[in-house]
């Protein structure tokens, strides 16, 4: 059994980030993929397990791009 912090586990946030056919296209701006993703979020009450893992790991919804490291570092100044 893998823990919630295991990025190589069954529900890895990296799958949503790089390989999910719906989420990657929704982040790229495809309207049909975004509509399917909205439907999925409503039907499942929060999205698929990979999208929920991505939300926990990166703090963003599955359709939103991950914040860059430069933006995170700019908050300290």
C-alpha cells in the first residue's frame, strides 16, 4: 500500500501533470477537454484520484497550471 506522500504510488500527481489525456489538454486550453473535466469534477465530487493528488501536492486545481518556481521565490522579496 502506498502512502499519500509517495509520488511514485498508485495515484501519483505526476500522472495528472504529464500524462492525463483530459487534464493536460484542459490546461493547454482545449474547450472540449475543459468541459469534460468540469463534468468529471461535478460527478465525482472533486475529480479523479490523480487530480486530487495533484491538488494536494501542488495546491492547484487539475485545470490550472502549476506555479513556477520563480513565482514562488518572488514572494520572499
